[in-house]
């Protein structure tokens, strides 16, 4: 991000405690933020935040302001070894496993993952996790 002059803006919100494997959820966030940086134009921003939903779920989102993804390509994103630009001369590297692994990790936590995008305006990846009350330690 620093090399490309991309600023990561973390939206502040009230703290919420979740009962999750922190390392695995960090892995999901690193993947989503890394992808957002990779597909963002230089000197832009990536927004990261969370929203508590009425369904007792917490939605965590990563929004870039890049080129966006065509609607026809959205369904392929979470499949193993699938990439929107799979041509031999594509600009960005990767194996096509990051989003598939992220999907598996989120679903193992009882959550869901998704994406919304508009060509020319950017992409938002999000995942939702159940908010479970965490037992207080005495």
C-alpha cells in the first residue's frame, strides 16, 4: 500500500467481541485487503469497516476504488483456481485460491462472504460473522 501510495482507512466503530479463531479471521482480512490494494489505482484509498446487523451478525467490509468487476464475473470469484483475468499476460499474480480459502474459513465460523461491484467505481468484499455472546471470565 505504501509503495503505491494507497491509504488504508479503517472506519471506527464501537468494539464488538466475537468468538472466532482470530488467526483465521485475520487471514481473511489480509487476503481481502491485499486484493483491494492490488486492484486499486495509485494514490487511492481502501476502506475497511464493520457494521452490526439486526440479524445478530457483524458485517466486515473492504472497499476499493479500482476498476470494478463485471457482473458476469462475480459468480466465479470464490471458486478454487478461478481468477477474473486468467490470461497469460495478466497484470496481477496469484493462484486463485485466496478467495476460496477465505470463503471456507468464513463458512466454518458460521458466516457468509460476498461481493458487490460496479465497473469503473470499485468493489466491496464483505463477510458476516455471527455475534455470539462471549462468556465473561471471573
